[in-house]
C-alpha cells in the first residue's frame, strides 16, 4: 500500500467525507483540503494548490460550486498540469450528466496526460436529506421549478463506493463511469417516496424559475448559486438525462441503490425526524 496520502478536494462535501471515511477504514492515509482546512485548497486561488498537492499520491477532485461552470475546464486543466508536474499517479473527477461545461472539464482532464477516472453522476438522493431540499421535507412542501421530467437519482454512497474503488485499484484508470439509480422518477414522485417513508404528508409544487430565485435570494443564497440551480432545473432537466445508466454495476459488480430504499433507510436513521 502506498504510504503517501490521497488528497480529497472538497472533503466537506457529500461525497468527499464518505470517500475519506472509506479510505481510512481500508488503511489509507488521506488529506482533506478545502478553503477552511489547515492545508487549504481554493479553486479561486491557484497559489493554494501546490501545497495541497505536495507529497500526495492521488487525488479525488470535486469542483466548487459545480463542474458545469464555464471556469471549470480551465481550472481542471491547470490542476491536472500541476498534478503531472509533481508526479501524481491518478486523478478521479466527479462530473455531471448532460452538462456541456462538465464535459469540457472531462476533456481537459483526459487531454492532460495524467492517469484519470471520471465519475459522471446524476442528481443525488441525499439532496433530500442532507442538502437544499431538507428544509422542504421538514416543512411538508417542496417547491421547485422542476417539470414532470424523470431523473434517475443516484445514491451518494454508491458514488463514494465507486470513487474509493477507482482510487485504490488501477483497473479503473482510463474509465468513465456514468452513475444513476436503477429507475428514473420525477421530482414529484421522489417527494411521494419520501412522504411514504416518513409516514406524513409532503407535497410537491412546481413553481416558476422567478419565484424559485426570489425564494432562494430571500433565504440568503448567493446569486451565483441561485443561477446555477435555476439552470439545472430549467435547462439541464429537460429529459436529456432520463435514461438509466449502469456505471455502478460496471465499476462494482452490483446494482445501484433504488430511491425507495434510500428513502426508507434515511427515514429509519431519523434523517427527517421532527
């Protein structure tokens, strides 16, 4: 086993913390890096990158706030160039489905010459229990500009398992895994699944993009994040990603977790306890 640490960029995120836990359980040394860690990493400050990469063997890369942003491709290219210069053995990138900016970032990584794996994921199940949809679940109503378009939500634990496998087994180098759940459901259907799991009414209401932005702004969400979310709901969620893919099975040899199973397990763990 390599004694050099594995860098996790964005270790405070939904996937980063899970990957860190899995690697440590298997005896690997890790280094969590974000803007607030002792060895910081800030995408907006390239001068912070060399210290974060110093002495590490591999890296798991998540781009903040989202890899679909126009800045992502150039930043990923610059990071990969630095990784190659300091001798990193492998970069694993978390990417998104159906997002031109994300695919530009993937191309930049693939062209860098550094060994790579790309993990391209659909919408996270855990957004309902750990993210921006939690407040809506707790209040009993989720209001979004998402239309009745099916999305094969993926479980974050499946993503973390695939990333961990990629970082610890060279057979995953050069692979692009497209991760989804085993079936596509609409946001209203997902909310109904959560409602059944918790045993109380939770409703879904489709609202306009303008009303969604106003509500987010009133809650203090920065304008760049509001713009990003609005684009994801009104542009990317247009049916382009409704097809189920089998990256979890390809990478791990087992099926992906179903949304209903996620909702049941989250409810049993008191994720939505009032």
